[in-house]
């Protein structure tokens, strides 16, 4: 049995690392573009699926893979889907919702693929019940919904059942829409990429924090607050998987959680817009880390390294941030001015870190390094939804 875990492009290796931390063996993992596949056994997949849903910070969904087969034509797709034992998987009267994607394949029309897959499933169910193929299958929303996902890549189809429901980036702590929030799964990935070690001499700071996502995700990781504690999963109402596995995973997560405290202050966010501070605080409370984070309204440029050292009472600061940029929030000229100012605040004129500072900036704009005066010490291509971004990390100090 395989669990297929799609993720944002660029985060695959982080999903794989997380799965290994959850106990998966590296040899059971296949890393693909935009997904990681975890091999499990018929007796372990339920527990693995529930734990992946509750604990994974960088994966987007946990799907149970049912079958993989060549699908160069609609006939091949229909036949492959028909071979799955749907009568053992679909509870009576469940609504069937079919969704998916196709890449680098002859079959490109998603509505047509959806239609074919649904038709193949319905026919299989009708014939298993001994009903004529012209009969109508009852689908009652009151009974439940089974989300069936397909992925057609390079003319091979994979048919899966979604055990997550809403995408895993929806942790349940950020219901209010603010402008340009970063996706929670990407924020968690960035925290990992900076290799931030909490509770030492380095504070975690986002001086353009908006709704607080980066600070909240960093604090959740540090205090071992699992991202799936406060949301439901589709697999809980699918009898083949069921609630007990999720309850067990949540109980395990609670037992691993550390006491949350802000002594000393370690996770710190600020934003120039005072309206966003209560939003960030509300989100932190909903995420279960309110006591461990601090937010304040401030212009980032008044928060020099010296001021941050005093505010956080730590000699070192990791700045991880996604400043406003282009299109939606700023025009290009203003964004350039802002990048120059950010670089000048935390880096010296040669582009090396000021004493005690590390800087990690995510931006969809390729120009940050020009204003920093030096190529980043590490650069990584990532995607915030469909928007291509770069994470620029600066950690080298000047050589004296
Ligand atoms: C792209 S948004 C950050 C979104 C955030 N990561 C989130 O998940 O909600 C950029 C933020 O920078 C803030 N900002 C703009 N200029 C600023 C400045 N000079 N100092 C501090 N914050 C500023 C904006 O108010 C906006 O909330």
C-alpha cells in the first residue's frame, strides 16, 4: 500500500525528512516532483496515514494510492479504474467527488477525465450490486463524501483516495483573510530550511509579519505543536480508515507537546500595519502558541539589530521574512527601494551579515541579490502556490 503526499514544488525533500522523523525508512520513500510516496503495509497504512495527516508540516495532503496504470487513452483510463475493488472501499450512499490533474500526458481535459473515472466507478458499483448499468446510484450528502483523486503524469494514471479533506496547509488557525499571506506549508518549509535552533542564543524575527504565519509556524515546530491538532480530516468519516487512528495520533501529538512560554522571548513578529497585530495574535492563540510569541506594531526600519537585541534579549537574530513585493502590494520601484533598505538594515555594505544577524528573505522577484551587494550564501527555488519564489539566505560574516 502506498501513501501519496503531494506538496509544493521545492518542498519534496523536506516532506521526505519529516516522514523519516515520523519513523519512515528512507528505502520506503520515493521522492518525485511535487510529491513523496511512502510505502506501507496492509496492516500499517491506516496508522501511517493518520499520523502523516496530524504531524506533517510541509505536505499538502495524504492520499491512499489504489492503483497505477498506463492511461494514454480514455479507454485505458476507464479500464484501469474499473479494476479497482470500489465495492469494498465506498460506503453505501456516499457522494463521490473526483478531482485531479494531468501533466505531460495525452489526456489533458480534466472534466473529461473526471467524467470517465466517475462512470467507471459507478458501473463497477452497479454491477457489484447486480443492478442494470442504466440504474442510478444513490449519492446522499448525509451519508458522507469520498474524495477520489487522480494524477496522470507522463501517460500513467494514479487513482487515490483523499484522507485529508481540506488541504493540510489549512491548519484551522488562520480563518481571516489578510493581504498576501504566505502558505502555512511553505512557511513551515522555510523555517526548516533556515535550520533554526530554538531556545539558544538566537531569536526568530519576522519584521514584516502580516498575519504572523512564519512566527506561528516556527513556534509550533519549536514547541512541538502538531499542525493537525485543531482540524478534522476526511479519513475520520471514511469507515475504512476511521476516527480511532486519528484520535491516537492526536493523543501522541499532545503527549509530545512542550510547555509553551515566552520566557525568554524567542519568537517575535512586527508589522507596520497596527490592524494586523490583533489578527496575528488571534491566529497564534488559535494555533495554540499564543504564550510563546510576541507581536508588535512597528516599522521594520526602526528595528535595527541593536534594538532587536534589546527587545528579544538575545545576542543573535534570525530574520526570516517575506516582505511586500510587486503586483499586489507594491510597484517594482518601491519594492527595489524596500529590498535595498532591508539589505542595508541587516547586511553590511559588502553584503555580509552584521554581527549576530542571519537573514533569510523569500521573494518572487529575482533582484534581491543585486541590492544585497553579494550573491546569497544559499538560494533555493520554491513555490508559494503557483508563484515561483526564491529563498535567499545570508549567514556569512565579513572576514577581518
Ligand atoms: C507579504 S506581507 C507578509 C505576509 C505574512 N508573511 C503573512 O503570512 O501574513 C508583507 C507585510 O509587510 C508589511 N510592511 C510593509 N512595509 C513595512 C515596514 N516598513 N515595516 C514593517 N512592515 C511593513 C505589510 O503591512 C504586510 O503585512
